[in-house]
C-alpha cells in the first residue's frame, strides 16, 4: 500500500469503490512512517491502536451504507490542535505529557466527517519559527533533501505529506507557517481568510492572525478539506457568519481566462534568490498563456509589514502564553521556594529560546511608556497595509507573488533570528490583512528543490483563490 500515490480525492474514490479499506490506508501510513520517519522526523507521536480502531469503525460505517466527506481518510494533525484523548504539546517541553480533554472545533468537524486522526506532527515550538528547528523534541528534515529544513512552523505537516507518510495534514498559519513549508516541500498549503475557520481548541500564538488550513498534494484536496473545516463557530467569536460555499464544486471549470492577476511591484525586488525569481517569472508567463490579464499593482506599505508583525505577534503571544504558569497544566518546576519562583522557574525550564524571545519582546512593546510608541503605532500601520490590499482588489481579482525569497535552506544555516524572520517577508502582509492565500508548487531549482507561488485573494474570496490555484496547477 503506497500512501504516496493517494490524494484525498483518490482515496475517497477507492474507498467508495471498495478497492481499499480505511484500515489498509491507515496501515499504509504506519508502514511509511516505519520505513521513512527515522530519517525525516515528521511525527512526534502516532497512536497506532487508536488510528487502526478508528479505521475499523470507518470501514464498518461504510459497510453499513454510511458516507462522510472524509469517511476513512487518515489526516495528520499539527501538534497544537486539540484532539480529545491525544497529546498536544505544541512541540514544547512545557506541555510534555499533556493530553487534550476535548476536541478543537476543527477536530470535531473532521471527526463528524469520518476522518481518522493519524498522528501528531512536529512544528516549531508554539508555531514560532520558519524551519521546524525550534521544536523542543526534534528537527524535521525536508524529504527532497534531508540536509535541508522543511520550512516552518508547520514543517512536520509538510514533510509528512511530501514524504509520502500522510495523505493530507492540517497546519496553522500566523505569518506564513502553512504557505512557506508548502513551498519548501512542493505541496499545496492554503491559509483561509481570517474568520473562515474556527480557532477554538487551537493553541493560540497570535489570536488576530492564527488560522488553521489544509496541507495537501493538490488544490482539489485543499478544497475538500476546506468543505469540512470552514464555518461559523459559537465557540470562536472571530469566526464570520458568512455563507460557506462548496469549495470543491467551485473548482469545476476553473480557468484563468480573463482573470485579472495583480503583480505587486514591492514583491519583485532584489534579494530574492535568482532561481526563485525565474520560477516565479515562468509561473507568471504560464498564467498569461492561460488567458490571465496581468496588472502591475503597488502595495506601498509592504516594507513595514515585517516590523508590524514582530510587534503585534509577540504582543499577542506574550498574553496568550501567560497561561503556562506551572499551575494549570504542563511542566511544573521541582522545588519552588514560593509562588513567584514556581511561575518563573516553570517557565524558564519549559519554554525554549525563541519563545522566551517573543515573550520578552511582547511584554516590552505592551508595557506602559512603550505601548503607544510600538503597539499602538503598529496597529495603525496594520490598517494601512490592509488598505493597500483593499485598493489593489478594486483593480484585480487576485495577486500573484513569490512565497518565500529562497528555496529550503540547510539545517543550521540560519542562526540569526532576524534572517530567519526575513524568510516570511512575502507571506506576512496577507496575514496582517487577514486575506486568503495559497502556496502552489511552481517548479524546482537546479538542485531539485521545490518552489511555490502564492495567490492572494480579497477577504472571503477563498473559493476564488482556490480556483486560480487549480487553474494554475492544471496549466
Ligand atoms: N515564521 C513566523 C514566526 O515565526 C510565522 C510563524 C507562523 O505562521 N506560525 O512567527
């Protein structure tokens, strides 16, 4: 059973036709992990007994005539999404041993669609990073070249799918964490519009930015997963009460003919790897050949996006991570002298260096005396960035840009946090504006490293973004 040859769509078809059982698919995932994951390191944990039991239940349900949008399909889950009865460590020592007492809304939705929870995949600790090197437990490697990173923070999700050890996975994206690893690993990664998918039960990094999304082999699979994930949720007040289209049906007849594709000039600048530039250029040519109308646009506040993000995201993270205090859950220090040292030591022992850096940065920009100078101003500039996009979307249907300035870099290559942060230059602006954005494979470098391109859409134009990506994929 070679899992690598299945998409979600083809697995569902084979299950429907009785050509394969959910047990065989799930066992195929387990066998692939046994064969390959010692080298790749995509998975943190995999409860085989539970996965096979779920698969048997799905097979029995199918035999009894039941159907479900994902009935019997195994899905790998990024280790910050709660699934009842499974570990949820966020790749942090502070949550080592923690077992979720409840399902996140996205997990409950997968469960009622009949999906199999097939393993917890690695990530940067609390989703802070761009390489999956910040995991407290292990470094995940890129299946295309194991001396390189898979990207991050959803690097485990991307490596599991690209390495043929998962059919599909969930990731989360705060500033690029679905799109950049998708680009590095040669798969599809979709970040929905902010408010499209519930964050309830998804461990918060930066609440005004975080979104869950699919990481898949192709665009159709991303749409199939979106059909299950999307929707308003009474447990998350930031989910939008807007109609949810059938994302998969919206791909029928997807075409770029007459679609106005904007090329923001601020995204086509020096500093991008020349091979990435030329792959993106040829992607643009393919869109034109498929009938798209190319329009140069300007997003003048792009240059401030990085600075704004590294104020807003750490500010929110510092507040969200206050709950890890050694009292309520997770790691507790051995011998505290008093309650203050209980908090301080538990946190000092439990959090890694990057998480501490973000907390310190976040509490600083929120502190009295600095709040107006940093956080207040960053929020204002964030509005300007959002308006840039609003203006652009009066002229174009979607934007096309690079995903990341480089292909996958080497494990250990980026030691300086700032150069790591700069890898998200092209993904962060859409996150700040809450826009739907997708990374689709566009080509490979001479060394065989995958490179994606990004389509960005207007708020709630998720179906449009998916259909542009589908048409591009076909072209
Ligand atoms: N790399 C960015 C960061 O470290 C984005 C991470 C993410 O999207 N979760 O914050």
